[in-house]
C-alpha cells in the first residue's frame, strides 16, 4: 500500500475507468481511493453513465454508500424495488442491501459515490 498523504487533485488528472461489473460506458474516476491515496475509511468517486449503461446488481457486506446525483436521470434498484433518480437526489445504501443503478434517461447520468469503509473486508 502506498503512503498516506494529503493532496489536492484536479478531476482532469484522473483517468476514466470501467470497473468490473459495470457495462455500456459506465465510467468512473476514483478520486480518493485505497489505490490513489492509501485511504482506509473512505472511497470517493465520480461516475458518468451514458444512456443504457449500468452496474450489475450487487451487495456490500460491510460498506455503506451514498450516491449523489449531479446530472441526468436513471433507475436505482434497492432490494428489488426500482425508483427513478435524478439531479439532487441522494441515496443511502446500507450494508447487506442489494442494489444497482442504470441510466434510463436521454443524456449522461453523473453522480458521486462515497463508500465507507474503503474496502468490504
């Protein structure tokens, strides 16, 4: 693991990635992660999903997540219940909750994902 140091980083300095389980141009930038900052308690990402892009339904054993929708609209599934999400919605995902998100809108769906702890171990 790399050294834990404070930093300032511009969004443009971080490359887009398509993480495992993400499909159809579901891209994220890991801005503050265990890999980029040796964080132990938090993982902070921005994601942009093009129309029809999604993350497969999954569950975290220990991690809590907060999704903050910045632009666009899509469908969030939480324990089998689907809800439309759009700009300014904030979603809390408790550990043990099956969830997924899909861009069902006409434009890009952009959101912040904060996960704690940083690893699901």
